[in-house]
């Protein structure tokens, strides 16, 4: 068994909520609190949320985490 980790990021829009909701629907679990930061380059707020997922098998760096 391996524990996978992803950091989801997006502008502060409903797109971010959909990205997190999609990960939760695929069995990922929230890890810690979300973060928000102002992106000076774009003039917009950005969000981040860490998620984790336990999988059978061994982690390898070539895994496409979003497909797990």
C-alpha cells in the first residue's frame, strides 16, 4: 500500500471547488486546511488544497496522480 499526495491549485473560482469535489469523488481525502494567496502576476486570488489517497501497490514517480 502507498499513500499518494497531490496539491490542487486553481484561481479562486467555482473551478477550484469542482477540482476538489472531483478528487473527493475519486476517493481522495482532504489533508490540512486550504490556502489562499494573491497572485501579483494575474491580479487574482489563488487557492490550494492538499489531498491524499491510499492505494494498493507501490508508488512510482511516473504515475499520473490525477488518474489514481
